[in-house]
């Protein structure tokens, strides 16, 4: 079970990180231009442009870190980090994913990110998936 959860987390987040790299390099999918891309993947009310490319690249690095962190937690990847840092990182990631996932379902978040199609995609797919990843990390954190 643990192996399946870790691999699922890794695959989902690795794909997400690769998509962010694509955007940082100027890719427009799933939009047709910068405005439709930002309305689809960010959704902030009134948004018309994507963040600077370096910001998107930095987000990708963070997502890569989140993708491999459960492997560090389970000592699948050799690392020089003290156990307390790996444990603290796992707690922080778990909290971030659960808060972001559930937070995306709150009315205030829906008002702040009201652009379509993001608002609908977030409600149907993004927030539930992010919550699921957080719950999986929670399971890993307390089952090890």
C-alpha cells in the first residue's frame, strides 16, 4: 500500500512539475493565449496574464521537492538530511496539501478565484486531487 501511495504522489506531482516547466518556457496549453491560460490554471478574479516565468519555474522546483519528499521520508533515496528536517518537511507538506485542497472548496476561495474555467476545474478536480494527495501524505506520515 505504501509503495502505491508514494508512486501515485510522485507521478501526479512530477507531471504537474513538468507542466509548470512547460509554462515557464512559454507553453500555452491548456489555454490558447496567456489570458485563457491564466484564467484556466490560476483563476484569480480579473487575471489576464501569467506570473513571470521565473516564478513558474520556481513553483516547479517546489513541486518536484514535494514529489520526492515522501521517498525521502521512507528512506528510499539516500540523503544527508537530519531525520527531524525530513519529518518536519513531511508535516509541512501534509498540512499545505490538505489546507490548499480543502481551502479551495471554501466560498471565500471561490470568490477570490472566480475566473472560469478555473473555478469549475478547481471545484471538480484540483481541490479534490490536492486533498487526496494531502491525505495520502498524512497516512504515510502516521503509518511509518
